[in-house]
C-alpha cells in the first residue's frame, strides 16, 4: 500500500492532469509513484502514456522498459532499451541492462552483437574505451577486457594516466586489488589512490595486504572488506530469552518456488506456544504478477512484515554494536538498502534467532544480525 506521502503526491498529480489534460511530467511522476510501490501494471500504463506524448523522452523510455522487465515482458523491454542506448550511448547502466535482458531470454547472439557495438565505440575516445572495459568487467568477460585494453590503449596513452583510469573502473566494480595493481604500474596517485586510502582507513586494511592479493593472482573485493570489519567490530550480542523465544524468518519473497514453499510450511508449522514467530519479506505479492505461497500463511498475516513498505534509508537510533556507518556505503546499493531495513526491524524485535532464506537474503540478514547483536543466525540455501 502507498505511504501517506505517496498518496498525497499521487493526488496532486492526478488533480493536475484532470484540470489541465495530458501532462508529460504528471504522467511520469504518477508512473514513478506506482513503480516505487511495485504496482507494475499501473506504472506501465502511465509510462506508456508519457511515451506516447514524447517518444524521445529518456526518462519515460527507461521507466517503461523497467516496468516491462518487472512484468517479464522482456522482448518488449529490449526494444525500448535499444532505443535508450541510442539516445544515451554514454550510459554504462543502459548497455548493462540491455545485455542482461538479452541473456535472460537466451539471445546470446544478440548480446554479442551489442558487445560488438560497445567495442566499436571504444575506438572513438577515452570515454568509449573506459566504458567498454567497465562493461566487460561487470559481466566478468576477462578475455574481452584484455582484448580491448591491449588493442586500444596505445591510442590514449598520451592523453591521460591510463592506469589510473583503469584502476577507477576496477574500484567501481568492487575489485580493490586489481585497482591497486594498475595504480602501482602507473604514477600511483590521483583520485583512485585517494579512494583506496579511504577504503583502507574505513575497513582497517593495510595496503600491503591488498598488494599481496594481486601478487598472488587473487581478487580482494571491497564489500568483503566491509563485512570483515563489521564482524571484527560487532562482538556484542544480547542474551537469549529464557522463556518463549522469538524467531524471525527472512526471505525476499513468497514467489512460487521450492525454497519459498519450504519457508511457508516452516513458518506455518512452528508451534506458537513455544515460539513467537514472525515472517519478514521484501514483498508478499509477486512483482511479476505471478503466483505466490501467500495462501499458505493466511492465518499468520498479522505476524508478517513487508520491508518494501519502509521508506527509510537510515539506521534508526543507536545499534547495540557501534561501528563505522561508512562501512554500509561500501556494500552494493541493493544490499545496503536491505541491511538498513533489516537493522531497523531487528532493533525493534530483538529476535533470538534469525533464519534467512536464499543467497542475497542470507548476506543482508547476516550482516544486519551481527550489527544488532542477534545471538543466532541460520541460513538456508535452496533445500539445505
């Protein structure tokens, strides 16, 4: 359901359109409100209306493509993404989303064609060269990365400190050891070195440790350093209740799948006489309008929380364990958002046990549990 602020904004823009007729900004704002609330059909409807008013509007095209991706209308989405890449060829995110979409529908040949276009633009200027390198790294295409670097870099050696530029690409993709390797091979200064020094200070990491990783041919990842420091500094946990204990089951969704079915039966089967049990999910309904296992837990919806209702982007109050909040900024954006929402929930509930399901949820729930001092955390991956 929409928050009060969302309802007020929706009312304002709806009234404006009723008074003045079709309005591009109004359609885009209404679509954004529905999109943020995961009302994907309504978002698609209003982004479509905006696109009909201005077919060249990048914001409208991007929003409509994103809505169609959520609704698993992949073929319709890629048509829009192709157009978006033509309008905004400098955006790494646009190209990345287009390639991901082709891979989702197993159109590997078309994703290779997109890569060919990206590679051809790497000849044009330093920005195209760096963009091709970054996209290669984001998809772990090491051979393509090396090919672009080896065949193109001589064209730009006199323009910039290329090693620092490449180091910055590695930092954006999270690989701090490879970034250090390229900095050491170049002049070794600039913004990339300042960023590495800042990360080392936040995570209590020595530069020599980073160098040892790349000298051994290994990668050291920035989020891993952040989690390591969180574990090191967050040692306090609260005492387990002596009476009726509280269990928090955490999952991203109840979409139809084997793990989600086991979760629903576990949640339903726990004896409420002995345990106070709650279910925490990002969203109860299926974002792609598919079926869920919500029908299996209808008797327990009063002890179910949807995290997506939370609009906060900050930790509420003081956590049991004190830590450098900047560590959360080193996590991927989606992980950081989930960790903050879970911290606020665990702070409120103080569960004796957190049982988290599936890969990303296990990561974010475990980090939040450590920070909040939850005494026991258990993760289940697939049927394990």
